[in-house]
C-alpha cells in the first residue's frame, strides 16, 4: 500500500500519508494536488492516455488497482441499463446467457475492445427495453430482498436481546433487594433468635439464586411462532421435509451363556463360590486377621 | 477371554476385564443396536481402546450386514499406531481362538508425508511440499502429457499402482503405516494411494479427525465411505474446536498478496491457452453451461458424503452467467480480491455478519450472492482445465474462493471480524480478516447425518450434556464411567490458601500480587522436596508463566527449587519444547527428578503422557480460562447463548475445566500408576467448577481436601506418597487369571453383591471356568 504513488509528481503514500489518489473514467491515477493543478479549467486530457476528462468525474481511488475502480464504475453504469431479473426470462439458461452478455459488455468497455460498437449496442438495448428498465429500477432483486430481510431480522434480534437482558437484570436486582429488606424486617419484629432468621434468609437467598438460574435456562427467543416459523419471514409453501426415523425398539435381552447354567443364589454357598480363594493356614485363621 | 455382552459373543484378548470396561461395552452395544450416536466417558488407562475395538469387531462379525465398517478417528500419528497395535493383538487372539484365519482388513491412513516411499519426494521436510511434489508427478494431465513427452519425471510407484494395484485388493490383515510402506516397497506400489483406495473396502480404518471433519480433505478421501459404518472419535474432548478450525478462514495481507500472484498467473495461463488450445476452454465452458450434473447425481444416489463447502443448491443449478467464461471469472476474482484489500485497510476493529458483508460487497463492487456461492467450485474447474501442476501454489486463491462460498452460503453461524493489529502490538499494522465459524455443528453435521452410529469418547468429556448441545445431535446413550481401583492411586487436592492465609488465585485482579506469586512458589518448592521423580506444573498462559518465573527468580525461589530438582520449561517453539521434554525424561530417569513448567492448552498438555515416575505430581496453577478478550471468542459465546441457550459463564467454565482435567489427567495413565493432582486456585473449591470435573476425579475429592493451605497439602501429599510407595501386588488390583481365583476375587474385592454377581456371571462365560463348575 505504501508504495502507491502519483505517476506524475512521484509522491508516494509512504512519504505523504495524507496523499489522496484520484481516478477518472479512463482508469489512470493522479494525486489530488495534480488534479487541482492540471484541471483548473474543469476539463483536460489524461496525462497517460490523452483521453479528454472532466474534473468533476474524478473520484477517490478505492482500490489498489485503478482498473478495478474503472471497471466498477462502468459496471454500475451498465447494470443500470441491463437490469433484467431472472423472472423476466422463461428459463434459467436464458437468464445465464443474458448475464454473460452483460459481462461481455463490461469486459469490452473496461479493456477498450470495440468500444464504439458496444456503446451502440447498449443504446439500442436501452431504447428497446425502456419500459422494463424503468419498472425494474424500482424493485430490488430477490436476493437483495432476502439480504435486507436478514439484516432487519438481525437488528431486531439484537435489540430484543438487549432489552431482555436489561429487564432480567432489573428483576433480579429487585428480588434481591426485597429479600434483604425482608430479613431486616424480620430481625426487627420476629421473636425467633437471630441465628435462625439468618439461616432462613440464607436458604431463601439460595432458592432465589436457583430460581434465577432456572429462569435463565428457560429463556427462549420469542421470534418464533409456535409452528417453528420465524416471525416476519416470508413463508415458503414447500412441504416440510418429513423426518423418517425408526424409533428405537427395546427388546428384552436374552442371555446366551456359553457355559453351564448359572447357579441359583442358595447354591452359591454350597458350591463354594463365596469361599476365599486363598487357603489360609490354621494359624492364620486363628489369628483373626483373616476371615473364612 | 470370551464374553457375553447381552447375547453378543465378544472375544477379548486379555485374561481379565475391568468392570468399567464391561459396562462400557454394554453401553456401546446398546448404541449400535439403536443405530444411534453415543457419548461415552471413561478415564484413560482403563483400556478404552481395546474395549471399543473388541466390541465393534464382534458386532461386525455377528451382524455383517448391519455394520460394515469401523472408522476410528484419532488425533496424532502415535495414537493411530497405538490403536493399530491393539487391533493386531485382538486379531491374533481371534485367529488363535477360532482357529481360522479371519479375513479382516484393517489399515491406518496418514498424509503423504508419512506414507511416501518415493526417494526424492519423501525426503522433503514439510507436508505441504510433499503434497505439491507428489501432485506434480501424479496429476492426471501430467501423466497424459508424458505420453507425448516421455522425458517428464515420473513416480514409478504410482504408475505401478495405477497399472495393477487396483485389481488386486490388499490381502487381509492389520497394517500400520510402516507395514503399508513395506508392502508398497515389496510390490513397488505407492502406499499412500494404495491406502486411500483400500479404505473403501477395508473393515477398519484408523485415521486422523481431519479426514472426516475438514471439508476439503473429507471430499477427497472419505466421501465414498459406506453409510453403514460406525465412526469413533477418540480423545474427542476438543472436537468442537477441531470443527470450528476446519471451517474458519483467516485472511492476512500476505494471503492477499499471494492470491494476487495466483490470479495473475491464472490470467497469463488463460491467455496462453487461448492462443494454443482454445478448444479446451470451450469444452469447459460447455460443461459449465450444462451445470454440475455429475456431482448432483452422485449426491442424490447417496454415494458421497455431503460437503459443507459445496451446498446442495449449487448442484441443482448451472454456474451463473457472470462467471462462466474464464476471463470473466478472473475479473471477478480480481474484483473480489481488491474489495478484500480495501476492507483490510481499516483503522479500527470491525465486526459484521455475513449478510452485512454481502450487502456491502454488492454496493462496492457489484458482486451478487449467487456467483460468490459458486466461486469454490468454479475455481476448481478452472484449475483442472488449465492443468496447473502445482496445486500447493494455489492455496491462497483456493482459500479465498472457499471463503467466498462459505460467506454467501451460511447467513448464520459465522461472523466476520477485521482487526487492524494484534492486541499485544497495537502499533504494528497487521490486518487480519477472521471469518470465524461459531457453530461446530456445521462441520460435523454431514458425519452425523451420513453414518449410522457416531461414538464420541474420551477420558474427559464432563459435563456430558454439553457436547450434544454444541454439536447439535441427539445421542441415544450418554454415560460416564469411573475407574475401579484397588487402592486410591490418585489424590486430588485443592489448595486455596498459602501458609499466610492469602487466597491463591490466578484471577485477573490478583495475578500480579506478590503474595500470590510467592505462595505459588512455596507450593512448588515444598512439593519438589517431597515428591519423588517428576513433577509437571501447568500455568494458564505463556505470558503468565513468564511473569511468575521471572519473579520467582527475583525472590530466590527458583534457586531453592533447583536444590531439589532440575527445572525445564515449555516454550512456544516446538523443537525447543521437545528437547526440553527429552531432557526432562532423562532427568526423571536419573537422580532426584525434575520439574517441567508448561502451559495448559500447550503441546505438553494435550498429547504427552507422563506415566509412572515421569509424573508423580501435577500442579495446576490457576484456572485455565481462555483469553476472554478475544473478539472471536466473544462472538462465539454470544452465538452459543442465542442459539443453544448456553450461558457465557457455563461455557467458559466448561472449557477451562476440560483443559484442567486434561492437564491433571496426564499423570494417571493406568491403574498401577499413581499421582498427586494439585489444583492451586481457590476457585476450584466452588461447586460449579468442581462439578465440571470428570467423575473419576470428582469421586476422590472429599470435603477435607477442598480449601487447603500449602502446609496442609504437603502433609496430605506426604501421607499419600508414603502409602503409595508400599509394595503393590498386581494380583490384588486386578482379578487374577486363574479360574477359581477370578470368581472369588471379584466377589470379595468389591464387596457389593450385585456387582459381584455380574462379574460372576461374566466369569462363567469365560471358558476357563468350565472345569471348575464341573
């Protein structure tokens, strides 16, 4: 970025951080000072390509590559005329062909290929489709509408959340204050000893805390209808996809033992299962340190 | 031993089994029966891997049509190798018991870097270089060019594999990475492509998370894996972060500059090709007009795993006319790039949502949402058409195009944060655009949708219910198992105060406090005097560690500690750290042992085990909260609150405690191991923190060890260590192998009738007991 500079006076951004680069329709840069100096009369020729330019058409350069600035400028102009929407075409394929055609025009104009013809084509198109252009100018494309909608939703969500948090805090504060006041009142009036009252208060405070916790957990955003559809959303009329899911069916287990049958409870002792595996000597058993 | 798990015959390669392993298998079996997903927690060192493997393989053998494949995802190469070794043991046991050679094929898969056997390519150091070089030898058009020009370099292993390798399937057996390489060398086939091809028909695949979760890699490797597979994510306590990282994009000034070069190269190549071989571009154009039908058919017939970068809408439509021809697309990329550059030129932090970004990009450079959505796919097509050999070079522009597709596809779950400089260095301009994913469920959703059972398991997954919430799935089983111990070999202590009664805490207000730092120092000093062999100490961050160590040095504490043990420090440099680790282990083997100072969330805390004398005590200085001022984290917390009703504090605590548990869990890697776990922060004593530790640690924290001073902790530790130092016979901890003994040890051992009966039942089924009963 720092190495960008004015091609005429050779000032760079590095040397003069406040340098402002300007660009005109031809896509060549000049710094603000040079523009002021060269175009005192309001019009003149480009230093690099000799295109006649007007001073009022100079813009601050937004991008590092001035050709992109130029292209965007041209594109905006072209799109004002070529503003058909996808529903103006019988099929998507034709719409895509149309889009490519627009793209071609922009490409030609930016790269100075066949400029005259292209301009003629544009004018002709404009004449032919005047009504359509006028009509489409007022409406946004579907995608943009969607975007706007999303943005609106987002804004509302944020606002609502902020309010909710605020209210919640207020409520909690009040509840706590009330609790404290109640304790003071009781201490003043009750006959019970203070320790019991304090203990009660402690329990109450804990309950309050848990209540608040629970409330926090159950807070649900209210921007949904009970059907699960977002409020203020355009509802699509497509059928809701059905979730096919086989429910888990519990089958009682059937134990296949790969061995003899398991002994009954009372048999266990008889068969010696409960005996210790260690065979202790008489002496050990007598010592009482081991059992069995 | 043979086991009966609810009617399923399971071969278990060891002669004894822990009760928790049995219950683990039981839960696992139920999950598989229900064809659902499960979350299972079991402490490390209790044989989680072998339980998993033996049950799932038994299930596969019993119901070969229900479960066709096991996909075992682990984190690192050593872990993958460990799994394969266990598997080998199991398979040997199978063939010994059944007497027939089974036809199971199990193999590990890793990157080209670990599998390449080409003499030149495999000698390269970085994974990216290996990939790029390999691609430049094996890409389809390179090989096509070789027909006309035989002088081009060639990878003979790949050629050989391509010629014959696909006809002959890999013989059944268990292959780890080295086995694959050996096999490849013997046959002269490329092991990497062989493995990638073989995973399609293998019964068991062991590989890294990224092969399933990273959309770019998953699309290459895993998209054809069968639906009836069981997917296991082992050590999955960090799985949400892996998901998020795989979907997030960070764009710096350098990325954009490299991208600019890429775009220029693209343009030049297009010019060249237009002059020489215009038909190729026309062919591509025709294909794009037709639309991405092939991909669509494949997805509809359910052959492929869905790819979050390639949303469904794209497949049903043709590429929009604006980016159909190559020049227009390059122009489009250029505009997009310039727009990003202008966005990176900000002076202050910007945070915006995807819709805001899209609106702005339309206003500034007239780019619609639709072409953006097709950007990634269109670029891939162009790269294929232009036959550019070195794909690695084009990583920058691929990244940008992925970003374009993601930002236009998902209006929720992502946020864009542009920071002009790093927080630590506010004077140095280093603009970064973080396109950060906040919803881990986006990346993992295809996995849950596609595979019939997904098991998430680790030693530390507490609290269990948070994982289904943040990953957005419905598990059929959730269970946490504890460790049955013959002796209490772990001793968690919460040290809340110093000897001078100053509260110990790493919280922001007190972290600079001299008293706290001194008390931490005293704790380490006293412990270094009584603990034999190795001590590992974890700090909450590198900065905090540096500060503390510096002030310990000034106070002379370090010198005192060094009288007892050597000190090693983990740094951010990986090579330095592994050196320190090596020396630490050497020091533990000799003499008085050593202390390793490391950082929670660092390399040491995640993958390194400190078995036996390498870690007799772990000290956790402070609670390892993440850096809460980070904007990405804040955005994520907000999202969690709004979408999943998880409060900020809950998530932060959960995250801190899972890391703390990971750190202290490093010391206990088995039942014969023992170790102290010292939590040096008074906040650990609170119920909300303590309750989020895994059950097997929580069980051993009693009320007496909640708010200790350093002195008290030392007394308890001394007592514990003295007890542990007594000779310890294996027989008592684990049921003996001999039949008769086995039964009664189980019964006597736990003393609980129900438990005893179950084990009894178990043991009966093991054949060794037959004689005894008869």
